């Protein structure tokens, strides 16, 4: 009988042991873990912990300091942050003439962050509860934006002496009336006038980059040139510098040359552009180029008639100097290093045209003509992005540059068009 009684008692004790709730986690540890999790995305892991204050405005010198100190110890043990020493914190807050409590406005929070070199602070409020317990409301505040990025609420036992002079124990006539306190400024909306939070930096895509490049081009585009006048008063021999013994001194409506060979240099250019994280990109280009008619035998057409033979004995009959400004819309095959691309370009050309043998309206060799023009091109190329942020590329392009001028004659419309293929090579910086 005695053995049975002992067995029953042991069995009951075991059942009670199994059914008893597991020991609750230290609330300070819970709070520290939740704050650490909220701050996992901070780049700068240095933070400061401000002594807590009572939500009803009562003094919290001892209670606030004890709570913040215990939270500090738990955060140190987690080894997730570098925490500013209390002496340094007190010194800086004294210099800023800040109240040593959790109630700070947005400007003070930013000042504190700059002086201490911290990205966030931990602060909050206390609420006295029944049975000797205190509710702790903690918040993790980014100093740059004064915005709360994390919060934790726990209930702790007040097992220390000091503060929390419970108002209920004082005589009724001496009980202070709890006054509603405004929330700290970093929780108010809208933000103070003139304050604009700095947006978080946008994350670049894997294949997204910009570039700045300089390059040089090679090629011999052809030149089409036409002099025409609706008044039919062009005299090629005397005014266009054309040697034509059989033409006499007759006036012609048009003189046309097609696909003349040119020589010169360029383009010498620079451009800036980039690609998003897709296949589409673009660039802006500025370039300089010089082209002149080469000495050659060719053909010409008078008044739209059958082509006849013609010879340019020198290379100075027409020289075009072009400053171009253009945009390209580009399509590419994305790659980490190699980026083939193609596209279409459109731009404005500013051209000076030297015609030393051609007369102007003053019946003498004209001054240099100036003519704006239209540039159109189709590029096909390949760009290499190197590990040291260098950018290399080669490109083939078909390009035309068309311009008009009148030499000062009424009814005249003279045109020059340069068109053909060019090979480009360049170097730059990818960013």
C-alpha cells in the first residue's frame, strides 16, 4: 500500500512537470532580438541607446536608465551592433542641450546621428502597470530620416528601487494629473517644413551601366553635290569655276555631281550614354569631321541631261567641315562583359562649306558658306566592359549628312550630301 502511494505521488509529479509551461524567455532578450532583427538591413551597425521616459510625462531618471542599460547589455551579447558608450552619449547630448530621455524631435535625432556617427538610435517610453510591472515600448529610429524602422513591446518586472512613485499611493489631493504628451516629432506627419527625407539608393540591375567614351573614325563617304536655280541664271564657266569649253556662256538651271570621292579625317568624337537592365539604351554624341572632294575623273549632268565627263584636277573645289550633335537609340544583347548592339541615330550638323572657285552674289569668290544639316545613321557594334571599369568598343555605321545653301542668289537651292560607311574604335569608362 505504501509503495502504491509513493508511485502515485511520483506519477503526479511527473505529469505536473510535463504540463507546466516552459520558462518564459527573458523579456529584455526578446526585445533585443526584435530590435536586432529590425536593424539587420542597416549598413552602419553603430547605434546609440537613449534612456527611456515615461509616457505620462513623469520623471524616469532611474527607471529609464535601468531599462536602457539592461537592453544595452542584451544587445551587446547578441553581437549585432557596435553600441556607443554611455559616457560619450551623455557628453554629446549635453553639448546639444538635449533632454536625456526618449523624446527628441527629427532635427535633434539627425544632429545626434551625425555627431556620434550612428545610423540609428534605440529609444522609447515606459508605462507603469499593476502588480509592480512596467510596459516597455522600444523603437529603432534611423537618424538620417527620423523614421521608425522597428519596434518591440514587452512587460518587465520592476525589481529595482527608485522612481515609479506610484501616484495611487499619494493622497488624492496631491496626485498629479496625467497630461497627454505629444508623440515625438519623428512620428508626426507631415514632416517639418523644409525637410525632405533622402531616398534610399536605387539598386542597379545586373546588366545596367553607363558609359563615357572618346573615339576616332575612318572612312571615305561619297559626296553628292548640286547647284540649281529656278531663274536659270547660273553660268558654270564664270560662276561655278567649271572648265567647259563647249558650254559657252550659257545659263543652266542645274549642275549635278554624284558619288564624288572624298578625303579627309574623322569623326573625332565623344559620347555619353547607358543601358537600363533591359535591351534598350541610348547615347548623346558630339563629333567633328572634315571632308573634301578628291582630285578625280567623274561625270556631271547639266539640266538633268545625260552624264558627261568631268575632271577635278585638284582637291580644293569643295571642303565641308562638320560639327555634329546627335542621339542614338540602341538595342543590345545584355552581357556582363560583351554587349553587341545596334540602333538608329538622328542629329543636327553645323557645317561650314569652302568653295574657293565658286562665285557668290557679289560676283567674286564667296566667303565660307554656313549651313545646318540633318544627320541620320545606323550603327552596329560591340562593347566590352572590363573589370577595371574601362569600356572598349568597335562600331560600323552607315551615315548621311545633308545640307543646303544658296550663295546669296535669289531662287537658288544648292545641296551637298555626304553618305557612306565608317569604322569607329574607342575607349572610355563604364559607370
